């Protein structure tokens, strides 16, 4: 059933077994997993089925520290959430990402990689991937040969690309048709109200921009509203606890993490080295694949450095994320056109439209990187067309309590405090990138693969985020080190759970979407058992 909260009588109350707040990939994955459970679900979405500027404005916020994307331009307040505009990059976190690292404060998850592997096939199906396998052996016979990195600090890894599946378009109709699911649009959650002894959420307060107030009462509640909004909702729910729900140890909103994307110079390949075919995004039958270079787990432990992936791009690679530099009022129209082309299967045309959005800065970027590549060729005394490749890092950021989401002084149209993001890149974050580059330079030279030419000294000025919002309600065994337990339940609230990348204890280098959906499917199975009992 589809309901528009604006058409519901003010003061109405809804009862259900499970209330899921947010219809991004995590929220839809949970609801879809439970379609046959017999449980009565409500899926609350703050936006509508299309882009709406008044709804998007509710994401406005302040940024303190390092410049970042506008908070109302790097998230999507509409049915489907982030899947309305994403790049399709899929890869689970590596096994080593879950381990405690003695040299990295706050590292270590209370779950293992193996506990999520059983959900990777179901996640791959949701993302419309042909296989849940990400190991090179599964694809070696159909891809070009990669660089020979055996015995070095590095190895080759694999990314699968989803056809940028929009979860609302693909799975929304069957959720709306399900007899046990009510999807409510324009339902902005403004507060979580606890019962008298503060151990359970007794009511979810919903507001509309038309002035209506609605109550939802559920046996269990899942927040799946994104890495910034999950923290904001907990912090803003101060009716029972002055510091916010789940914030007894001041951990809600802390340890915000991003993936640090940055161009880091060039690889000048030696004559006879395989071209970058393995590292291009290419279609192999039903699969869309690309290779990356990654530090090995042993090298990370030996050198005490954070994880990263290194994409090998063309010589004048222009980094950026489509449309995210634009205000929402300007962004909506080209995104609609882009989605229309992609929805008709015209992916090459839609990709051109996506990268056209870089026009304001791509020309100087491309000129600069082209000049750097030409100069690098000259300095390395290597000649020949097509031998210069740019190196693009997507690096892990260490969990740091000083990087955080807090409540700002300004309020939105519903009266909620806006988010304020306080974010910096630490010397350790930057050192991990520069030392991996130095080790790559050492290894490719020793192997006769070529030369690595470092970037200019001001490379940190070019760092951008994914945008991947992780860590603000982190998972931990100890309530003093996080917000949720190994089952994604808020430590101090018996019936409140959190889904999405905000529960990540560390970020690894892989884009978070695949792992967060696997976690959401695992949470759905947990809720099925607990609510049935």
C-alpha cells in the first residue's frame, strides 16, 4: 500500500510490527527481505517519488573544517534514497577490514567478514550482478592480464559494477503491492519517543511540510536514513534523554569517515607492459568489471598503513562526482535527463551526460593532468604514445572522534536542528596515501613495470569524498566505543536498530553500498526471528 502522509488526518496513529525509517538501499533491502515474513511493516520516506526542492532543503546543514559537498546536494531525499544517483561500484569489505589493528585506534568490528558472506549472493541479486564472487579466479579467463604484482606490497583486486540499480524503481512496486507493507511518502521523522523506563521506543513522530503530525507505534524501529541523518535523528530526540537517544557515552555522530578520493600522479609504463585493459570498466557478457591495485593485508599490517584502492586511468583523468557541486535547484533537471537515458538502456549516452556535469572544472583539470603527464614522460625519458596513466586513490580514513555530526544552531522548516558536519583529514590519513605511493613507486620500478611520478605537493587540496557517510553510529561490543551492538541494535534501547554505513566501525577502501546492503539483509533476518518470538 502507498500512502501520502500529507493526505492523512493530523493526529492519526499507525500500529505495526516494524517501522523502517528511510527508503534508501538499506531500508528497501530490509522491507523486501521481510515481504513474506507475515510481519506488518511501515516504510517511512521523507520525500516523494521524484525530486522535490522543499524536501531536499530539509537536508541543508553547516560544514566546519575541511570544505565538503553541500549537505543538501550529496544526499537524495526521495523514494530510493542514494540509489537514485550512484556509480554502481560494488565490492564487499575485505576480511582484514573487520580485524582489530593494534596500531589503529577504535579498529575492530564485533562481527567477522564470514558472518556477512552468506548474504552476498542475495545482495548481488538486488544489485543485479551476475555473480556474488569478487575473487580474480572467478573472472581471470575473460579479462585481460593485469600487472604482475606477486611478491610486492600490492595485489590486483576486482570491482563489479551494478547497472546503477534504482531500488525504488526496481523493488518499489512489489513493496507497495505487498499486503503486509505500507510505504508512506512525505513522512519526515522528527523524534523518537521512549517509554517510561527509557528502554524502548514507544512512538515515532512524523511531520509533514503541510503541518500534519502523525504517530507510528511499532514493536521495533530501524533507522535507515543515512550516515548523517541517522545521527541527527538520535541527537535531536531529546525529550527523554538530554544528550539524545543512544548517546550515553557521547558517541552518536562521532567517527564520521569518508573515502578520500584523489589523483596521485602517474604511472609511466615501460615498453612491453600490459596496457590498462584489466583496469578499465568493461562489459564481459552480463558482467561489468574493472580491476584495481590494492595493498595486501600483510603489507598493511607490516607498514601500519590504512587501506586504499588505486585505479589506473587515462593520462588526463578528471576527478569529480557528477552534479554534486551544484545546488539542488539546478541539479534536478540534468539528473532527470540522465536517469531517463539510463532507464532506457542508453548507458553510453547517460555516461556522457554524467561527465558533462564536470564541465565547469573538467577542462582545467584535464589540461593540468595532461601537462603533468607530458612533463612526466619527458622527465622519465620514456617515449611512446599511450604509456602514461594517472593513478586515482580511493583511500580509507581512520575513525577519529573529532570528525563528527552534531546539531547546528539553525533549524529547518519542520523545526528540527540542522546537521553540522565537522570534518578534517588527519596527518595519518594523508601519510597512508603518500607512503603507499612511495611503495608502489619502489615496487613497479623493481619489477620493471615502469616509473611512478608523484603529484604536485599541493595534492591534498584536491581530495574529495565519495560521498560516503560512514561511522556515525558505529558498531562495537563495548557501549563506550560505539552506538550499536553486533546485531545493529542501539546498546541502550531494546527495540531500536540502525541500518546503513553509519554502523561501520572502519571503512576499508571499498564503496560501502554492497556491504551495507548485506548488513541490512542480516538485520532483516535478526528482526524476523526476534519479532516472531
